[in-house]
C-alpha cells in the first residue's frame, strides 16, 4: 500500500470514529480528536505496538470520563441544561449507568425539578420505590438529535421506566425486564385497543421494532405494576411544568388515566407500552 493511500485511509478511519462518537455521545468526537492531537507524549515513551495502542486507548477513555463526569456538567448548566442525578441518596436514578456515560441524561431545570419531585412523592407513597429514567437529551445545542428518538433534542423531553413487580410474589422490583429499558412491552390484552397491530398493518414497521432487537428472556420475571405506574403518571400530570405525556392507548384505558396531558404519539413514532414519555412546554 502506498504511503499516500495509507494516510488517506487513516484520516478516513479517524473521521469515521469521530463521527460515530459524536452521534452516540455528542462530545465524544471532539474528545477523540483532542486525544489524538495531544498523545505525542505517549508515543515518545512507549514503542511496543500493542502497549502503545492500549496506552492511547486508556488515555482517551480517561480524558472522556473526566470530561463527561466533571467538565460537561459545568459547561451545560449556564446553557440551560442540567444532568439528572447519577447517584446519591435520592429516589431518582438512571436505569442503566451507560445512559449517563453517553451524556444522554440532560434536561432543562424545570423538568429536572419536576422529575425529582415525582420521585420523592412516589417513595413517600410507596416506600422502597425508586424512579428510573431512560433517555433524556444531550447537554448542548437544540436540534441535535438523540438518536433514535425523533424529538429528544431540546432538553424538554424525558423517558421513564414503568414500575414492575414480581409476578409470583407481588413484591416490588426496582428494575426493568429490558437491559436497555426499551423493547419489552406491556402488550394489549384481549378486548383492548391494539394500536401496535393497527400501526403495523398500516405499514409502520418501526413501531414495534425494538421487540426484535431487545432480548425478551426476562419478560416472564416481571409484571407491570399498574398501581404504581398509574400513580407515577398521575403525579407527573399534576406537575405544572409538565405539558404533555405519551403512553400507549391500551394502558391509558386499562389504568383509567384521564389527564388531558396524556396524548397519543402517532404511528410514526415507536410504541410507548414499555416507558412513559414526559415533556415540558
């Protein structure tokens, strides 16, 4: 391979990785390029090829973690977005740590305060209950899409996991049947409106696509806790800052939810019988 072609391929690979990290984390691409530009000191100290690769990878990961955990939150706050709690003694937590590591847990201050308030109210009403959030928004710039979502691009939207219990004992389970938080559905029962089937028959293939991606092996170990999930939805509806919520029609009917803030998201989106979507004005 000629030196010129080799250099072109290297530049292309770097650009591809940077683009992928940007799509996944918003800031990862910039940090990756910064790591490459500042890693000369590693090359001067390590000559063994594999040790050099590992050292460069470790350097990028350390830079990324420091930026994600310490720098990005400080920069995001003056721009109108704040991270949801990652840990601590409160009752609001990420369902999975990678949500925070990928910078997908940023919201406007009003949404953060409303969600923490609901988490505290849930814990007071149902002792031992924690509220788990899923995807929110990236830390910077309105209009920067949080893929694969259609609308999580302005700090005003947040997805939350439903509440579940053990089907055998009825005991509370502070977890989700999905490792991702999405894709394991509380399906319509006989006689209920089957919106997933309606959308599927209408050619909206993406509506239930997560079910084909996310493993279903834990589904039988979890049962939707309708009492706690209903309470969660109603507490969000009572928050003045919350303007709109999405949940699947059959669950709205099953749990007798009547708030005008609860809307149907349409067949062009994805199913909402695996999570609750809330948003502010």
